[in-house]
């Protein structure tokens, strides 16, 4: 870490540093952290561990880069960042560092959210348990976190069956909106349905963002296979009936 910090400081050196690196600000490279995080996820999904090593390095560089800029502005240092996360992890795992027992991972998740709420109360005027749920996150991830926060104070279904009933209710309401042809209502009911599905993923310990990414890849893989089969038969999608396309889709699925 000392070596990386030295390299980053050299890149930012006012006299001998890199022209591009010297010009950057928190705002100008904020998107880079998001991009690097997604590349880490992609390497994990592809089980490409050589790439994972490189991508984790790229992501770590974002941390040191922001820390260097903060140090230049006398805001905080990289050591302060390390101290902050170390203190946070210790405080949020009392069952590990304070000899407090815990029965399972689900209980730990609930305790984690309650501890975070108490931390916020000590730092600032908190008006809602939903305060500070990052608004710039992907919508699926934010819905997941909102549900977790609500659960931490007891507002949630007791079991999966309750969530499934809610999903069925939202589907019925969406059908009514579609029948009425009101686009505003359709959008609202579709959103309620998606939120409920995210709640189902939370109750079954499934990350919704990961689930939809896998579904995207599966659909893309199967669709590309359909394209290949049509190409081999000198056919086009536009010349196929819905029934024929359904049969082709099932054919592709059967080969997997």
C-alpha cells in the first residue's frame, strides 16, 4: 500500500506528475469507481481470476486516488480511510469482537441494519430509518436496501408466502391497469410488482441485481443460439410465426 500511495502521489505531483492525473477531481473520476466495480463483478461472473486480480487493483487505485486528492485538500488521508473501515467493521460485528452471540446470518443482517441506524443517529439528525440509502445505486439494489431497512424495525412479511401473495396481488392490479389502458397506472403497478419481486429475492437471500444479470446473460445466450439456427436454415425472424419462434426457443433450451 505504501508503494501504491507513492505512485499515486507521483502521478499527482504538480511539477512532474501526469498532466491528466493532475487535472482530475472527485467529480471528474467518480464514474471510474462505478466502472471498475462492474469490471470486478464481470471477472467474478466469468470466473476469470487473473482478470479479477487486475480489476481489484484498478478498483483499489480509485481508493488511493481519491485519498490522495483528499490529502491535498487537508480533508483526510488514506490511513484515515483504513481506520474508518476498521472501526466500522469492528463495531458492526459485536458477535465477533465483543463476545456477543448470534444465532444465524439473517439475525446478523438485521442487527447490522440496526447498528447502522444507531450510528447515523449519533452523527446527524436522522428523520427516517430510510435516510442515507444511496439514491445513485441501481434501482433494484436500492429497493433491496430499502426493504432491509424497513425489516430492521419490524416492518416486513413474516415469511416467503406473504411476499408471494403480495406479488400475485400486484399482478392482478397490473392486469386491471393494462385493461384500462392507463399508462400512468400501468407504470405504477409494474413498479409495485418489481418492488415486490425484489422483496421476494430478499426473503430468499438472493441478490436481485445478480439474479437479473444472470437472467440477461441466459436470454442473450439463448437468443444468439436462435439466430444461429435461423441462419443455418436461411430464415429470418420476420418470416417466422409466433408458434415457430416458441418452438425454436424450446429447441434451444433443450440443448442446454
